[in-house]
């Protein structure tokens, strides 16, 4: 029998760009650790398969307010791992500005903390301004973003 997988995309205030301005909006949004842990426990009780936290390495005036008001995702999921038993923990991680060994070590640690519940949403960063934050001037061309230079 096939089983549907249920996942939850964690946002601090909600997906609408003005959701943080609603009178009933969650206080401190994605920076409310107590509420985030409560949400994770509720998801686990409801038999959701995973919790997903998106991440971005670039912020500007068009960025959704949630990106300005959220914890660093791996640190957050490390805490959530200690507070849950079965919930999968998926985090976005960009390979554009991190070394493969570093990312592998970080996600391996989360996988160990969570007893095998870590997942990695592997992305490359496509916004040129992101490179400026990492001592570069532009990102790699779209068709080359998944290529990494080989060290000789």
C-alpha cells in the first residue's frame, strides 16, 4: 500500500508578504523558539513525516519578511532534533559558497543528532548579489553552477 508523505514548510509569520502585520501574527515570528518547538511537536503528534526550513544567502528589499526573522536553520534543527523523536528535519543548504566537506560535516552532525532524520535540500545560489557577500563579484553561470573546480 502506498503512503502519502506529509511535510510542513516552516515560516515564522506565514507566506503572505504582509502576514507579519496581522494583529494575530505570531510574536517574533521565526525567532520564537518556544513556538517553533511547539509546532514541531504538534507536527510529530499529527504524524507528519518532515519539517522543512528554507534558507537564503541573500536579502534585499524584495525578500520575504520571514527571511529577516529566522534562526540559522541547521542550528534550529539541531534543537528541534532534541525535542522530537520521529519528525524528519530538512534544511536548504547552498553548495555555491560552502566547501563540500564543510556541508557534509554539518549535515552529518545533524543526522547524528537526530538519529538519521536529517535531509538536505541541495541548491545553488542564483542571485549575483549573493556572491558579493562571499568575496566574489558574480555567481557562476547558470549552466555551470553545479560544477565544482577540481583541485589538482
